[in-house]
């Protein structure tokens, strides 16, 4: 959860939101034209409905303060809206960006859109498992991440073969992304300590 939350904050809640807001404005997310044409009107409306429901249920002081100060507004600006959005909503948002916008964002962390899209989908699944205290170790992943190859122009772990159906893939991807967004993180050291504390587990 520590790794997933750091990745969520850095890539989705910070980089994506900053980029999208500067390009389309604080309320640009309300306009479907600012997303990929394949993002249907119904699905866009469903996303907005989810954000509105989360906003209405929120007890955050900044939400109440915003609507009191700007009483003509019906929606939060994006940098506030993301604070009440679930990881699933954030992933839906990213997945339906224009391809050129995805490319700009993913270049910053050294991956291509197809790869990051796959990784975030897996993280959404893994996050839900962790949140419900489900077993993750030695589990076959129902939503498996794309493992980069030489065509993805990514410095990867060669010649180590990584099984994308197991948690090792998630741990490896987490380590890669944390090195890009939080190089000072000691997460991998804590992981090594944890593994060393249980030498009988394969």
C-alpha cells in the first residue's frame, strides 16, 4: 500500500492533474471533448457522477469552504476534485486521456502509455486486494501487468524473466516507478528486510 499510494499521489494526483489543468483549465474535466473520442458520453457522465457523489459525501473542510466562497459553482476545480476521487476514478481519468496527453505524461517517467496503462490497472486491482486484507502472496493475479520488452524502450531487468501473474511482477514494477518518482525512498530496503525475516517462504 505504501508503494501504490506514493505512485498514485505522484503520477495521478500530482503530475496528471497539473498537466491536465494547465492544458484544459480547472474545470476542463467537465468537457468530454478534452478526453479521447473513444471515451463515451455515458462513461464520461458516469465518471462525473462518481466525482459529484464523492464530493457530496466528503467531510473535507476545503470542499465546504469552496462552495461557500464560490456559490455560483456546481463542481470542484480538478485539483480539489482529485482529493475526493478513488484510485479507480483516477485510473479511468488517465485511461481516457487523449493519446498525445498520455505520451507527454508517460515520457516523464520513462514508459510508454500502453505500459503505464497496464501497470495502473494492475495497481488498482492490487490496491483493492490490500484494502480488503485479501491474500496477495503466491496469488495468481486476475489483472496482470504488461512486462516491457526491448520494443518498449525501457531500462528493464534483463535477462531476468518476470512472471506477470505473480506478486513479484508488482513488486518489481513498484520498485521501478519509485526510483523514478521518489529516488530517496527506502521502500525496497524495507521489502528486503521483510523477505529476509521469512526465509522459509519461497
